[in-house]
C-alpha cells in the first residue's frame, strides 16, 4: 500500500489512515487470507462476502469503471481485500483533501460509510478483490 495526499504528495502512514477513520491492514495474499477477514467480519458486523474480478477482457469494463471514477459516497462501508492485481482509491480526508491509496495484493481497506471517494484500476486493468458487506449493502453511488 502506498498512500499520500494528492495536493502535496506527502506520504500517509497506516496510523494516519486509521486516524482518518479508514481502517487498513496488510493480510498476506496466501491460502489463509479468509481467516483474518472473518475476524473483520465479526468485529464490524459484516455478514457476507463475495469476490469481484475485473480485467481488460471483462465485458463493458469501461462502463463499469465509469460509474466509480466520479466522486461519490455510499451509505454503507465499502470494504475491499485485494487478492490479486491493483486498484486506487482517492478518499476525502476529514478536512476535505484528496488522499490517494494505491492498493495491491494483500491490502485490506475500509472506506467508511458516507465518506466521499472514487476508484480506478491501475494501467494493468486487473483486480481480484473480496468484498465484505452487511445483509443489505447499499453501494448505490451518491454523487457529490
């Protein structure tokens, strides 16, 4: 994980992300990654998970990604664990600055409910992620 403020390029530590209300943890992307994710599920009352895979061959990939590139929020947490590939979250800080968080295999992050953000794939256009959520997730984007 690499995190920094877009305006200044100042690095952001894991501790600073947590202070911003954005939990982050590195969980090795090996066969046992579901065990630590189950701990997060219990801790945060997430009741389900699924997996998403996107790559250059994904039908309508451009349209899928277009809905995430504009600044928006969700009324539920957006939880991602990166199994393979990479992605980028731009997340608003508590004082409304953009923080860029570049994620790759092994990175786990929670973008809290009601926090403005946007998401992009890297140039490789490949990601395999586990998503954690509550019974009835509301990931409908609410654009700013």
